[in-house]
């Protein structure tokens, strides 16, 4: 059967446009070499070929390789082989970039559509695994929040984890998961396989930045734009300039940055990068709560967004003036304190205030959203005053980064089974299967819904209530709360501008 699977993979690559007919023998020989095979008997070809089944064919071939002892049956080694096999069908980075620019001359959407399809067809974007995620929307006063229970990343077995510990201490190339040296990198135990990985070179502020897609996309065309150099995340006027320049080049995308401080920042603060894509989050759709003007920047219209976190939206036709206005707000916020609301700019030499910025183009106007963040901790809230509080940790405890800020909850995979146990409890089963940290919530739901729960609505109820918990997460992360004191505090800050 191995020859059948090899031919099937080649046919799928042909239909997907990864290779041309003239590349077939070359690609076949590359695959034979990886699988330690020295012949290829005549093999029947199927008339109907579905390129979306490439991941399934890869699994069949990798399974063969494990049985033959070509690779060990552990996660990372199997991933490395699968990535190498797909690299047999991939053009070199120079060719991919050239084709991208040819498409860009038609229009930016054609270019990104080409690269997105390439990244999916090459199995760099793990679409089969992504389909395992549980995704739904929850209506709120702020629009529909997106909820994702993340099931796409497979759990590693103990053998893989033990091997990773052995290897990790001696490995330093690439420096991190975002470094440009990942392009075409074979991978190793503890570092993802990237042989089939390609990046697009994009000039931003007279520097080369690199566009790629997330291997586990959380929304349509979820992209990453990363610095050529391995430098720390830093929010500055240069950040605003690059974000706006990018959306000027790709007006169908938004682009934003995680904040640059621990607790309120993203998972990788050691490499400057942005995230964007072709998707409109609830925050982007949110209305203005109230508007203001900046005396030094009359061309800019400002507003506070109706959103559970504290968001300033700036609009202008000229990106240069937006950068200046945004920088003015950033500089003011970095040094702003309001002790009545527990907002302190610094403790000794440690700064606490920063911004999560997001840029987009809407018609003739550019928009720059500035989400005010503060990373202070206290005895009552040791993980962060403006961080999910303890009573919502059973649903979401991790940092609130760019994606969550905009209204998409990336919730841990454990919730799949844990929420199912809460459903069973609401239907009358014993509470023994409910995780202890969910019990107070589950009891509250039981009291709230009583006999109005049945098998037809229980899942919708539990998912909706989990979504409400995420709304609470966002409210906890807001520096100016949406109450009378918070509104007055926000007005004081706007006046200071």
C-alpha cells in the first residue's frame, strides 16, 4: 500500500497546485529517498482526488515509516518526517515571494489568498487538527464574542516529553519559534518541524519584516508579521507606523500587537511581532460610546469604544498624523496614575502602563485602536489587578493578549470534557464528575435554570454561560471599569490629553 499512498499524495499535490506535471518524477524520487525505498512499481491512480485529504495521506505514510523503523513513533519525529515530505512539493522562498508579488500587482487580496492556500495545502497550516476546535458565538451587550475551545494541538506522550527535556538544554538554533531561521528548518525534539514553512518579505518603515500564517489559525487568514531581528517586543511610535503601513499595503487585513509587558502581553515577548488577518472581531464592530477631539491634532477624530476593556479609537485619513496622535496618547498613558482606580504608572523603576494597539483601514479612513493596559499585582490579585480574577480562572486564567482583547476567547482544551460534566450535572447526574473548581459555578447554574434544562438546551446553556465568564474576563482586564467611577476616571485621562 505504501506505493499507493505515495502516488495518492503526488496526485493530491498536483490538484492542489503545489507542483506541475513536470515535477512529478522529481517529487516521487524525493519521497522514495525519505522512505528508504529504491523502486516504484506501476501504481493505479484514482480518478477523483481531494487535496483536502493530504493530512490523512501523510498520516498513512508516516504510520508506514514508524512500522519500518524509519522514524520512532513519537510526536516530534513523525512531524519532522511529514514536514519533509511536504517540502518535496514546495517551491523555494524566492519563487514563493516572486509569485506573491506578481499576484499583489493584480491586487493585495489575490496575493494573500495565494499564500494562504499554499500554507494550507502544504499542511503548514494544520487544518485537519484545527477542525477539532469547538467554536461558537455568544451574544452580549457588546456584540457577539467568539469562543474557541482549543483542541488543535495534540498532547505529547510521556516519551516525547522526556526526550524533549534531554535535548532542550543543548539547542539554541533557531533562537525562538518566530525567528526567520525557522523557514525550512527541519525541526527537532522540542522544536516544531518547519521544512515546509515559507515567509513573505514585506517592507515596513524601510525594514524587512516577514509575513507568515499561524500553523494553528484561530480565525480567517490569521497571520503573523515578525521582525527580521530577534529583538524584544516594544510598543512605540515605530509600532504604530508599521501597523498602519501594513494595512495601507493590505487594506483587507487588520494588524495589531500584543502589549510589551508581562501579564498583559502575549506568550512571546522576546521577538517583536504582530498578528492580523482577514476577520472582523466584535471589538472592530463596536460603536463609539462617546467622542472627543485632541486640540493638537484637529485632523484626528477620537472616541472611547463601547467595549468591556478601555479602548480609544483614533480615525484619520493621514497615517502620519495618526502615528503622532497615538504616540502622544502612549506617552501620556505610560506616566499616568489614578490611585482611586488602582492605576499606578510605576513602582520604583518598574513601569506598569502600556498599550495593545490595532490598526485597520475602513474606506478612506485609517483607524488606530489603543487598548489601555496595566500589569500591576496586589495581595488580593497576585496574578494581576487588571487580569482575570480568581472567580473566572476555572474558565480562563491565562494572559489576555491581542486576540482575546478583540473578543475571541481561546480557552483550554480541558474544557471540552469539563463542560460536558457540568451539562450532565445540570441534567440531574451526581456532581462527582464535575471538577472541584467548577462546582460553585455549576451549583449557581443549577439554581438559576432549575427545571428549565433538558437534553435539547443544556449544551447551549452551558456554552452561553461560559461565554459570559469570558465577558467577565474582559471586564476584569479593563483599567477604567464601565461604571460611574470608571467613566469619570476615563474622562479625567482624556482631559489630560
